[in-house]
């Protein structure tokens, strides 16, 4: 088994694959990348058994074969070679020889026969979506996912397809983000799946070409997305996402329109003196005025006032300042619209015109 390849052709796909490989593995072979060489194609595969990425690189005059090599060592060698370097790769007995100009490397390998197979069920559903639309929807929701929550369905992203509509939902139990969009074609089915947290983050990282049209395949257990010469696969979270529709079925005070930049800057300044652990700030809303204040155990205090267009009842409510900042930062319009439930149980943050994106924050008790 041997091949010759340009450094740039190998480096980018190798970097994309190595990111899914965990540094600490129970199976040593999972720290390796699988190389399968055919006469005109090199296939690189990396997996942690929950997520898998396969990269296909065209080549010429290669000698077929298959082997696994230490992923991070192989990546570091390729990364640190000069730009435009030609890499000669050859398998000799149980070692791989990597030659480039005056550089010589020899890596211990493990047999490709022992590389675990990524189990997939038949992928019964599919739909098309542009890379830019999927990237935007992930950007607007990912940061709300829980991390290592005992409610494991929250450690992921819910994706709902309803004929020609797509909805992404993420929540950590304290906040929730919803992004809705239209698909270019009717799918003729309705389905809900939950992408695991790591899979959603890795997928978002791979979507670097906004011009691509993606085809997404999925079943109740797996999802597969073809991105140029990459095949991204992930096992889905086997659970039912909680019903969040009840949060919409309550009474709200009049919407408060606030200039986004003014709100963002005020929150950032006031949050400096908030409790480092809880980051709580209090919003006191009166006629045409929003006062943001905080204090901490060291008895420091901060307060800022913003003029707003509001004529409803006076209200005082506290939130995690970082949650508010995350929501406001992800709005595209010049104004943020805050709509607070009359019982003070939640606050909706969205945009004045389009309703494709909603962010919901639960209050704190200070």
C-alpha cells in the first residue's frame, strides 16, 4: 500500500476527521484514523462510535491497501510540513513510512481488520437544505443545549421536519431557542429526531461552504449528511423531546421594543459587578424606562437606565445576564423585542418583523 499526495489535499480533511476522535479512548484503535486506498481514491475515516466522518480524496497511481495510523501524530506531521510539500506514504510490514523532501517519519500502525464498524440502520427519510440555511439555524440554537444534564435528551438538538418546514429547538432547562425555516420542497412526512450535542457542534463546524446544497438522510436511530467529499454520520439520542408548546399558551404584558446595541452594551457593563456564579441582573420596567441593576456578595452595585417605548404595568424581574446577552447577540435586526409573561414565568426575546427565531429565558430569584 502506498500513495503520493500534496500536503494541502490531505491536511484539511484530516483536520476535520481528527476533531471527532476522542483523546482518551477505551479502545486504542479508536485513536487512529482508518486509511483505505484504492487506485484513484483515498478514504479517511475517524469515529468515536457515536459520530463518524469519512473523507474521500481523489488520487492517482496509488497501490491499494488499508491500515490505521495514529490520528493526532499523523495530523501533526502533515500540519508542520512546509506549504505545498509532497507527501509519500508507504506501508512496510507493520509500520508506515512518511517521506517529504528531507523529512522521514515512521509510525506504528494497527490492522484495519480490527477497526470497528459504525452501525447504521436503514435511512428511511431524506430532505435537501442549503448549507447556509442549516448553518444559520445551528448558530441560532446550539448555545442553548445542555451539557452533561441528567435529562440526556437536553444534551442535544431537536430537529423537527413537518412537510416543507424545518424547526430546530435547543434547551438546557433554563432557556430555550427555536428556529423555524421553510424547505425548498415538500417532504410529505413529519418526523422528530434529537442530534447529540457533540454531533450538532461537529456538524456546524463542517458547514464552511455556504453555496452547498446538502442532502440529509435520517432514520429513528441515525443521521447522515453528505458535505462535498465528506460523509458525516451520527447516532441519534433515543428519547422524546419534552413538549415546550405550553410556554406559548399564557398571557403576556405588552411587548417592549429596545434598541439592540443599547441593551447589549448596558447588560455587558452592569454584568461586570454581578455575582460571578449566578450572573443575575434585575430588570425594573416602568413607563418608558428600563432599569438594569445588580449587586454581589462584596456589596458592589451597578445600575443603568434605558429609555423604552412601554406603557404597561410596572414590573420587576431578574435574569441570568449571560442568557440575555446570548439571545440579544443572536438577533439580526436593529431592535430586540422582549415579551414577558404576566405571571413572570418566562421572557420571550425575538425580532420585530420576522418570527423565524425565538429565544425564551426563565427568570431567577435574587
